């Protein structure tokens, strides 16, 4: 993994909402991790946000730093 924590963090996102809408929005994105409870899904990825309209039912936020660090450490990249 190249770049400072700030650089990596700036392009790390969590996207959540109904699974069908999340899957449609993130199609083609390399997902780091995902969680699903019933029909509700959250995915985490490090990439640019897809260049398409975000469904009203989908929420996007920066990935929590703790989650990002756990992922990086699990991959042995820290």
C-alpha cells in the first residue's frame, strides 16, 4: 500500500443501504469487506467513488479509520 494514512483514508469509503441498491451502485468496484444483515448491506472499498448517480436509499461515508487500519494490518501492509 502506497501513500500516507491521510491519502489512503481520503479514498476509502463505506457504502450502505438495501443490498440490491448497494450492489448496483458499486458494480465494478473492488470491495475490501462487506457486511450484510437481512436486506441491508455495507461494503468497504479503497477506490474512487463510481461515476454514476447514487440511489436515494444508499448512504456513503468515509471508512472509519479503525476499520481501514484493521484491513491494512490483516493484509500485512503496515
